C-alpha cells in the first residue's frame, strides 16, 4: 500500500494519525460553540425522543446544504490552521436525545476515496463536554486502512459482520471537552455510547479529503457484484429519503465498472487475533504478514 498523503501541517500529528487512525486536538472557541448551538436549534426545533439523529437524515435537501454551508463558514478558518492540501466536504449535526436507543453501533464510515492512494477524514466536534454517560466517541485504534484495506458501503458487509459483540472489548472511550476535535480516518472503527442524561448531546461531523482526490461510492447487488461509481463532493448531502435510498443502486451516476473487495469477512477467531495484533503488535513487521495471510 502506498503512503497516506500528508494532510496535517504538523508532522507529529500526521505521524500519530498514520499510526493510530485518529488524533485529538483543541479546535473551536466558546463564541463559535454558541453560534453552532444557535444554528442547531434554528433548524432542529423538534427532535425525536430516545434516538440518535443526524442532519443527513433530513428530507429537505436545501436545508441540509444550507446547514452545511453555515457550519463550514465557522469551521474552515480552524481547519486551515491544522490541515493542508485538503478539500472540505459537507458538515452535519449529530445529536442524541436521552435514552438507550441513542447508542450508535460500532462501525466504519463508507469508502468515499481510493484509500490506497487518498485519504478521507471525519472531524468530530462535540458542542458540550462528552463522557460515556452522554454519548462520548470511542475508537478501536489502528483499525484504519493502513492495517486493513476493505471496501465499505451500506450494501457491503463489514469485515466483522455477525461478530459485532467482539468489538466492544477493544473500544477506547475518548471523553472530549466542548470544542475539541477527534479527527478520524474514515476507515477507523468507532462507536458512541447512549446519552443517558437529560441534556441533548450535540456534535458536529465534517468530512475532509485530500485535495483533488476522486470521490467514489460502491454498491453490491443481489449477485454479490460490487460496482464502483464516481460521485460529486456534495453526494452525501444530496441523498433524499436517506434510510431507504442508501440501499438502492445509485441513479444518474457514472459507473466506473465492477471491482473486487480486497477484504473478506473474518471469523470470530480471526477477528480476535487481528485486534490482539493491532493492540500490542510485536516489534517487527511479522504481524503485518500474519494479517495479510488472513485474507488469503
């Protein structure tokens, strides 16, 4: 696999990100936190109870785009302080109302660039202090593309399909202060606990890719064939009737042909072995060789 493109200005941040799949850093000030909260309540006066919700789920495409633009106006000056050679994609609110159903299962984000040569980031910023009792983000370090290359889409099973219960043992919770950011490789396994407090938990998610990267999307049909499509920068904001249409073959998109998934679904034992290797790998490259053999 080729080297991940440099996207952080600071070399130490880049090194940590390459190794672990994420970094944390202070980002936005209190004044801008309040501006973002006001924007949230402006567009979300009514909210489902006991649920995880996202601006992305909204039916009104124009509102989703306008929300993204207003968030980006605030965030871009901050991004310019720590990112280089990047393109900012859309931004959305992620929010949890009180109740056990507000938990978000461990998952990886969709493959939206060729991760063998390009990079996609998810910048996650809570607007209030987070901890395990109100929906803090957790990650499994080193589960990013550097160690495991797979294709991910709503119709493609994750490599840990049917073994999701194993993931929780390896999650690392990251309590985060309001305005601080967790910057994730979109291939990193991450999770957020349920919000069990009265106050709503609001966060921002903002997508970033390296400049000039081609954006792609995958769809697996009933014959298990995976087709690759070219998509525009605003693709994720343009999906209407989100929970239904993400499982349909994209319409009016340029097909780039059929591709093979370089990964496979791990057995429970393989999955445990992988997590143990990446949690405390030997001081050599032998474990990477063993990992590669799992796919053969």
